[in-house]
């Protein structure tokens, strides 16, 4: 698992969700500019999901990760056939659990990184005779 890249991709997802919320605070999906901005961020989310380690996302089985990447493909290739209702349902039904899962994964990666630093520090101290 490339946790550095995974951490960056998870942060990209969090940022894209925050941007979607910001866009929607400015207007509704009926506004073409808002709709296009939200679609672009959904594409970013799907692309980031595609690049995540499958083992990492498997640790959050309640999230439909493949739906996020599938939405990315649909939005990127069928932009004239995308209904506002589908985008709205994605935002209201799919983004909240995705965001929660991503935040949990980020917390787990950070905890794992912290544990690794603690082990390395302890090992360095042991090598210097300080751990005795």
C-alpha cells in the first residue's frame, strides 16, 4: 500500500467534497455554472477513488467505491446525458457516507504513520543504548 499517495488522494476527496458544498452554498444545480462545477468535482472524486489502494477501500465495505468511480466515468464521457436529479441524488445520498469513510481512512493512516514513527524512535533509542 502506498499510504503517502493514498493519503493525498483521500485529501483530494475531502477537498472536492468541501468545494461541492461551497458551490451549492452559492446556488442550486439548476444554475448551469454550479452544475458544471459540481460535476467536475465529482469527476475528481471518482478519479481519486480509482487510484486508492483496493486493500484500503476494502476496509470500508459499506461505501460503494465502485459507484464513485463509475460516476466519474459517466460524467466524463456522457456529459450531455447527465441529469440534475442523478447528480443531486449523488450529492445528498452518496457523498455524506463517502466523506465519513474517507475521514476515517485518513485518521487510520495518520495513526499508522504515528505508530511507525514511535517504533522508529524507540529503535533509534535502543540502538544508542537509551532504551535500557
